[in-house]
C-alpha cells in the first residue's frame, strides 16, 4: 500500500469583483515575476461563446520545489483493519498533522510527510491495551482521542504524549456497558462522545464523568453509523434512516428522516456526517447517494445527488464527508455497475462549494495505476490538504495538496476583478509535465469554464503558464462568468498572479501594453 501525495492543484473559478468562495487576496502580493512575453485576451462578442486566454512565457527559473511535485510517495500505509463500514478513521489537528490507524497503533503524519506512532497496542502502558483502533478525533487543544473496537475502550493522547484511558468496557459503571466502539467525537472544550455501532452513546466530560445518551423514545439509539458535534457542543448522530441532534437542555430531536428534503429526495441509510463552520449539518446517504444540508434553523436541501456533477460522474454511495475552514464540503463515494459481466467500481471525491458549485476532485483509481474500490473516509486538514482512503482489506491513502491553483487578476489600481480556480486530479484531465509542472484539460469545461491550463517550470526563460476558459451555451457549458472586458474599460494595466499555499512564492506579471479595449474585447501584452 502506498500513501500518494497528489498535487491537486487547481480550483479555477472566474468571479467578477467578489465571490463568497474566492481565494485570491484583495490586492496584489509581492511575487516572483520576470515573464518576458505573454498576453491576456478576452472575447465576449457572441453571447454563450465567451472566451478568455492567458499566456505567461519566458519566465524565471522555476524548480520542482517552486511548483510542488504533482505525485509523491511519502510513506507506506497499512490500516490493518477492514474499513468497509467505517467513516471516521482519519483526523487532523490545528497544525495540519494527520492521524490514522496503522494496525493496532495510531500514527501522526506531519504536512512534511514525517510519521510517528502516538499510541500502540500497549495502550496506556498500565495494562489497558489498544486493539483495532477504528475512530479518531481531535479537540481544540490538539488532544487526540482513539476508540479501540477490539479492546472496547477509548484513550486520550495529549500533545506531550501522555496517554490516558477515558472509558472501558464497563461503560458508565451503572450497567450500561461499552462494546466494540467505532465512533468518537469531541468538542473544542474536550467533551468526548463514544459510541458502538449498536447501543448507547457515552459522554465523557473533561473531568472524567461518564453518562450515556438515548433516543427520543428513551430506548437505546440502535444502529449508529456516524457521530459528530457542532461548534456549541450539540451532538449529532446518524443511524438507521434518521439523524438526531441533542441540544442541551432541550430533548433530543430528529433533524432529518426517511422523507429527506420532503421534495422526493429520500434518506435511506445515513452514513456520513460533517458540520461546517456555520453549523450546517451535512448528511451522506450510503443507500441512495443523496447528500443533504440541514441548516441551523432546520431547513433541509439536497446538495449532491446520484447524478454527481451532471457529467456522467454519479455515485450510489455517499460515505465519507468533511468540510474545510472555508465551508467547502468534500464527499467520498463510489458507483458500482457491471460491464461485460465484470464488476466496475468508480470511486470519486467531490467538492461542493458554499455557493453550491460541484466539482470532481479525484476519480476512478486515484493515481491512475492501482484499481481500487469502496472509497471510504475523507479529512480536510487546516493547511488545505484533503486526505482520503480507497479500498477494503487493502487500502491506499491519498493526500490531495493545495499546490498551484489560483489565478488572480487585478486592474491598474490593484482591485481584484477575477479569481480563477480549477479542481481536478482525475487521470483523464490531469497529468504532470516538465519540471514539477502539470497540464489540466477538461472536455466539460465544468469548473467556471476553464477547459485547459498548463504550469511548466525550467531554467530562466523556459517557464510558462497558459490558461484557456470558454463558454459553450449550446452544450450547457455556461460557467465562465461574463463582463470582465467591461470591468477593464479605462484600465491602464492588468496584473496576473498565480499562487497557492504550497508555493514558496507566487508568480506575477503586469501587462501595460493595452492593444484592444472595448466592452466586448480586451487584449494586453507586457
């Protein structure tokens, strides 16, 4: 098994003036420049046929480290357990460290790829052992919590490495026992919730007091497929065909049931949960493939369905869910069908922006070489890296990195007028080229109209960046916003910058030779 670091590079969405999901700075940065040639061309003469072309040529010397390796093996990975029914095996802390099971241990992997065991089968070293760790959570102080399915207990591991067993098989000590826990969640204040797949949810306070929660009927909750907590400490649990919220001191309530959104989009087997910074609850359905948003006020809406992004990339199982700090939702799932009598598994990672834009971040067999199946968990780390697991008994862990992905356009007074981004690492639309560079091509032009992009390194005078975006209304491709030429009327210069968190320095070029400037056309050169 391999841990592959994928340069995901690119989320390119063109937005005029501002956008809730924009990632470009409000004003130009100090960047590495020196592109001797290039051009920016905008053509908006035919409605539904708008085009944008950006070319930066003969640039500065750029090594692989300046752009980020698109595919890099950073460690071997062996879960050692069957994750087929698990969706909470990955977690990350405030520094971007990833935590994951490795046999009967839990391993921390830093953003630089350095891996260290934080707990092994000996547990706390006092006779309380760890067996089959299957669920991990991290609190606001970066304490790590681990549930041992085989040892029927849970541990806390502090940043200094102090290990403490916080609950064992005796449960609350009052007759409510803990057996085979496989879900764990923790609030920022350190209140821990542990649950088996069948049975009660146990609450362990920071002082070690243990109690248990039960369903609205007063009976055990039953099947528990996912567990999470929101920013104010409410507990969210998914099981059977419903999702329940406990909001103390109020009684527990069902926030979504079999009727789904009430508009014909049903909820069958809720399996994945995620909560964004605004406390929207996202629910993934393993049985149908629907993904719902439940707003804090209770409104329910469908954000992703079995048709995926509408370009033949659907899913029948929505399994792992997570959100990042910007409110983007990541969903893992897979489609299964038969072709010529043979099974075909199509694995995907979707991203749904806060504005509802759906894009495929990863598809099929991960790095294009190893056939996998049954995609599982997903974890969005604070540094922008998105981790996901493919496989059942044999796992592949992938890291999708935030490498060169943003193109920012500024006018002559430094006002941001466009933020372009691309999200695609599918084998059919992305491949590495040159020295640390990459080439992106999407026949659907589905991400804000971007149909192709190249970033190539090399010695001085050889590096280059090219971007092509277009609309084709006849084919339903209308994602490239219009009006950029009008926004540049009267401007005496245009600055283009390429940037991402994974780059040591952004790239920049200012175009001052305005060759054409109307409300429908714009052409400029350095």
